[in-house]
C-alpha cells in the first residue's frame, strides 16, 4: 500500500445547521454562511427539471439515490486510502454485489490516478470565506502531479462532457479561495477526477482564476434572491 505524506495545517472546526432545507455553516465569528453547493444549486436547473419531468419522480429519486450511494462509498474508500488506513473492503463486501462494484471502481481510481497525489494538506474539512460569505466541505487538498490543488472525486454512470462540470469548477475555485484566505497558502488549480461504471477514468484540470468571475456572480445572485444580511442569514427565511 502506498504511504501518503500529510502536511499539518490548522483549520477551524465548523458546525452546520439546516434552515428551510438549506445547509449553512456557522463560522468561529458566529456568521451563518450558506454552503457553496447550496449557492450553486440555483444555476442552470432547467435541464434537471426537464429530466425529472420526463422520467418521473420515482425514477429520478431512484437514480439520484443510487448515484449518491455509489459516490459516498467510493469517496470513503479514497479518503481511507489517502489517510493510509488499512481496510477489509473486499472481505466485507464480497457478497454484496453493489458494494463490490464500488470497490472495483475504487481500485480503478487507485491504480490510474491516486498515485498522482502527494503532500496532502486536508481531507473532508470545513472551509469558509469572509470575502465571499460562503462555506463548504472540501474532498481533498493536495499536490496533484506536483501542483497544490483542490481535488474532487466523482462517480458517473457514463463519461462526462467537460461542459457538465462548470459548477464543479466554480465550487473547487471557491474552496481554493477559502483555503488561501484561512491559511495564506495559495491554491491555483482545481482537479476533478471521475470514474464511470464501465471503468473509465476522466481527469479534468482547470485554473482557479478562470472561474472566479462566475463564483462572484453566483454569490451575488444568491444574495439577491435570498436578501441576505451581514451575517449571511437570508432575511426571507
């Protein structure tokens, strides 16, 4: 098993709360900042709405739940592996067909791209920005092919078009800004790693600076729609 170097970084622990079905993070200054995924959820919803109308709620809910379970399982495996945690996934899940598929897909991830990761600064940690008044939980901050990056692990039924990933790039850029604001350590690169159910691995690498205008616009639109006050809590909730 590979042994990954971890770089100690001091980051605040954040509590979360749900207000009107929207997730907020409570900062050490007791500000309530919406999660970046909540903020970005208002962007480009037409396609999702039309798909749900076409297939119906029952099918849409099944597909969403299946995708969430797959993503959560594989993400946990990646996290353990990068944390140098030994595990018994094959023995534990060998008789569970769906879980065994998840393990098989993780192995593809491990063999094809996780070796590109080094010097891990954070995994599954809360971040926030007083500049943008947003917060969130990042998958991984580490060097990818030698460049300090925000790294996000994704699963998909089929290969993703780059055009589908814009929200992921904006989200990753937000995490990069948050991390730099909290630590003074610059992160300029966003990496999205995708494994599909047929074993294909996709690697998308972008520069944070290309998505900061979209981040600012998204935050401004969220604030406008929700009439947020200075502490980040929407006045209309």
